[in-house]
C-alpha cells in the first residue's frame, strides 16, 4: 500500500515539528517558504519545477511539494536562498532558489559531458 502525504504532515506526525515550526513567520520575513506560482503563462521551461510549488521548512532543509507526489529536499542556506544538487540521467544538476521581494528566481546548472547549460524560471508568491 502506498500513501501520499505532505512532508509537513509527516514531520509533524513524527514529532520533528512543533507549533513554532508551523508559524508563518518565514513568509512574513520574505523568505523562500510558502506557495509560489510560475510567473509566465508560456510553456514551462526545462528549469521549471511545476506550475505551483510549495516550500516547507523542515529543520535546516526545505521540502518542495509540486503536486506530483514526489517531494524533493533542498538545503536552506538562508531565509532567501536554497540549493539542491542531484544527478539525473548522468547529468549533474545544481538548482538554486533566490528570493527578491515577491519573486522567486530558479536557476538550474545542468552539466553533462563537461558542458553546462543554465536554465532559469521565475515564480511569484501566492497571496
């Protein structure tokens, strides 16, 4: 049997999060935590994470929920900055998230066979 649950719910159920972690202080401070929607109505670029994403703090990491049922962990470097490194089909992928006001910039560096492509996407904070 396979169940899908938000990483926030799982962390709370395991006792890893208390009431303070559920507060929305990070959103008020302009950090990366919260719900974001792709800024452009155009076709998604390869760097896009999904049309709407939610970033949930879990200790020093962020869990990214994009509605696909597969959450991804990011290292939270600061309130306005997060990074993720992974290998996908033999390519090294380094993604960074940077907040500037209500805009979230995603930059993905994809290195395959010594060649690096840089992909970018922008998201807006949901009200």
